[in-house]
């Protein structure tokens, strides 16, 4: 059909792959240039193109663009009568499945190779469709928590939320961060979660490489850091009394226009602090838990240092189908690479003429030698 031939065009596939690469490149440059609908549309078009190629392959009796070979010879007069039976014996000895159609003896071997290629294309279609669906429905929400902090599944609770194009569902759970710790060089986090509706409670422990399951999604630890508890006094006034999440070189704005800059040092619990007011440095030095930094009538205390965690809640319902499709692609392609699908037809004319023709899914010099051996076995 013309529609299938047009949809299966190799040029169309090249254009779609190039457009997909360009969309990925633009999305990598800036999130504002990324459109999940454009990605999904390109992947859907590529899936249709691949499906059309698979359909054309299944409709074709000649396989997938392999090699055609043919050889001719003449039978000795004394062997003309038993030539067909001899041809069947030769093909069976080589492992072919043999059938006779009129003057033609036909043999096939490794025909499952073609089905492996068809399975690969079908799995590729499913993979493209799954990735397209994943672009639309995958959601990721980020929480930044310190031990003891309460959290709730609400849009305003998240530091970042990227919901799928079909929207997100909220108010499903609430809980508290129990602790953040490091063991054998690996950061871990523990949450206590209460599920709304079904009333279940559970404790989740997870790290970067060992996510936990939550409501059909996964909870992953993206990064951890330190959160010092600071008390800044100027005379009798308290300018700051808070737990500050430090991401690197952070500045904390203060009432009255001052700024407190915190820089973590090599020691996990030590920070370099600098207080600036009206463009001049009022207080500067290192501070650690239980210590006090004083200067210019101002004092900075650090009662304790907590650890904070950046947590990603990822819901990806298309992930498992995508992984299964990818595994099928790898397995079927590997099986196809190991198989050598081929067929051989031996035509014997009434005048003793013999024609051996062969078809292989991909050219193999050994197959040409195999055909030559069959022809020699018949005419010698």
C-alpha cells in the first residue's frame, strides 16, 4: 500500500531522528526551549515510521534486504531421474527444512532470524511509544528537609516540581524527616510517612543509589548538606535565630540591611562567618558548635549543626514498560546477529538443466560456498 510505503520511508526516519536530536539539544541548552508535547509527537512519528517498516517487512516474501544468489549447471544423463531425491538429501544433510513444489525443491534454515528482526522492530516501536509517554506523564518533585522538619504533599511544599502534561495529584501523604546521616562514605536519609486515605504509616530509608518506593513512585536522595543553627545578637536584640541550609557560599539577609555570609570549611561542623553592615565587615571568623564569635558589640553562636537533604519524589509509570521494551530490543537484536537465516531453491528442468538460487537475510560468503557444494553434489 502507498500509505505504508510512505510511512516507512528511510528519508522520513532520518528527518525525524535529526529533529529529535535537535529537540534534545535545545532542551539541554534551556528548559524553556524544551516542550514535552514536541518530543512526544516526534517519538510517536518515529514509532509509526518503525511500525510501517515492520509491516512492510512482514508483507514481503523476500525478507529484509539481504542478498540473492544463483548458480546453474547441467545434470549427467544417468542422474536426471534421481536428481530431486538427491537434492532433498543434500539439503537435509545441511540442516534445511525441505519441501517440494512441482519441479522445485526448496529448503529453509534459520527462518527465526527474520522473526527476531520483526520482534526487534516491534519492541523498538513499544520503546519509542513508552519514551514518548514518559515525557508526558513523568513527574518529579523536590523537597529540601532538615531532620525534624515536617513536610506535606502540597505544591507549595516543594522546592521544584515538574509535573507531567496531564497534571499532578497532591495531598496524598505527610510526614517528618527523621534523620540524615553518613555511613561508610554514603549519605542516607530516613523519613516517616503517613498515607492519607488508607492511613498507612511507613519509614523510608534511602540513598542516591538505593531509592525507596512510595505510592508507585520512587524517593531518591539527590544531595545532602549542613544546616547550622545560628543565634546572632547585637546588644539586646536578636537579629537571627534560625536553622540555615547551607548550599555552598550562602548569604543570609538580616533585618536592618545587614548580611551574614557562611562558607563551610573542610571540617563538617565548622563554618567561616562574616557579618557585613553598610558595606563594612563587623564580624569575621570561624565558628563551630558550642562556640561563640564576638566583635563590634555583636555575637554569633552556633548551638548545633544539622544535616539537610534534597529529596526527589519521582513518579514514572512508563518506566517499567520502557525497560522491558529496551531489554527485548537488546535480546532480539543479539539473537538476530547470531542467526543466519537463508533459503535455497533447486529447479531441475526436463532437459537436465539445474538452477540453484539462494536468498539470505545478509550476505555471507559461506552461504555461497554452501550453494556451490549443493550444485556440485548434483552434477558430479
